[in-house]
C-alpha cells in the first residue's frame, strides 16, 4: 500500500522535479493491476518504488502492514529477494551465464538450498516456460522471446508475492509479445502472486482486474 507517496529529484541545473505526487494506492494480494500512462508519466518510477529499488521522498510504503521506510539496505534486499520478482523490458539477464544459471541466480541470495537443488528448481521453472531444450544456452544465442521467458522463470523461482513487470513485451514483436504476456499472466496467476504490469497496450490493460492511470506523476481516478 502506498500512502501519499511522492518522489522528487533535483536536476543538474538545480531545478527540482516531481516525478510522483501524492500517490495513494492499495493493491490486494493476488490482484492483477495494469499501470498505464504516457511516456514520462511516472510508471517506471512507481514500479521502482514498489519494487524497493528506489525510495520515496514523501509518504509511506507498506507491505502487508510493515512500513518499509525504516528498513536498511540489508533488510530491503531481503524483502526484495523474498517477496518480489522483476521482469524488465530489456530482459536484464547475465550475459555470460546459461539460462539455468540466470534462473537459479536469485536463490543464491534468498534460500539455503545447495547447488544441486538450485539447478533442479531452475530446470523445473524453465520447463514451465517451455525452455527445457535451451537449459545451457547463453542469452546472446537466444531470441528476444526466449530471453524474456528466462527472465519470467527467474522472476518466479523464489515464489514471490508480487511480480513487477515494466513493459515486458516492449522489445518483442507483436506475436511473440502476446505469447510471452500470456505466459507471464498465467504463471503469475498459478503462483497466486500479485502482478503489477506497466503496459502501453490497451487490450492488455483490459485483461487486468484494475487499471491505474498515471498522468504527470499523479494517479487519475
Ligand atoms: N533520476 C532522474 N532524474 C531526472 N529525471 C528523471 C529521473 N528519473 C526519471 N526522470 C523523469 O521523470 C519522468 C518520469 O519517468 P518514468 O521513467 O517514471 O516515466 P515512464 O512513465 O516510465 O515513461 P516511459 O513510458 O517512457 O517508460 C520522466 O520525465 C523522466 O525523464
Ligand atoms: Mg518507463
């Protein structure tokens, strides 16, 4: 839940700029929320705040009932690892690592399972996204759609409560994008997780339980 959240930055010439202003937002567990708005309206800023990748200038962010404003970096990374999964437009995979290693990577920080168990879980997750034949491929040898499937598997391996996806099909052609989006929505749903999805696609937004419209850093009702 976000309470009166604001985010300001100071530009290089010293001018302050408000990226988000008085945002109130409650997302229920398991809900699928689409975040829409023009370029520059603050969608990525909002997702980064919810994803604990950025901190608000004003207001409070609560997870369940926990106010995260008092948390230090260690606690924030723990919360990120235990509760959140991310899917980005640019996939953000580790270039030199195989699909299995990319998917297993979050478990290095968040679970106590050994290498064998990490691999087993990564393979299972890759099978779920239809990539059992690409386990040892590195990102440069995979198509965009395949890379995004790896990213989806990586986002879900830690059983997150919330999946944050920022224009996840923005780098894919239309057909591949549709397939990847279907997969993302289905996988998040079967995991019972909450999905916050930034998209420019109106039809896609219609599939969500709810749409949040941003305009110049404010939520339109
Ligand atoms: N650190 C920063 N310093 C200065 N300006 C910033 C910073 N971060 C974001 N902005 C500006 O704040 C506005 C909101 O950015 P944000 O990335 O949240 O928009 P967006 O809605 O995700 O846009 P897009 O659809 O293009 O991805 C933009 O005008 C952006 O240029
Ligand atoms: Mg953005």
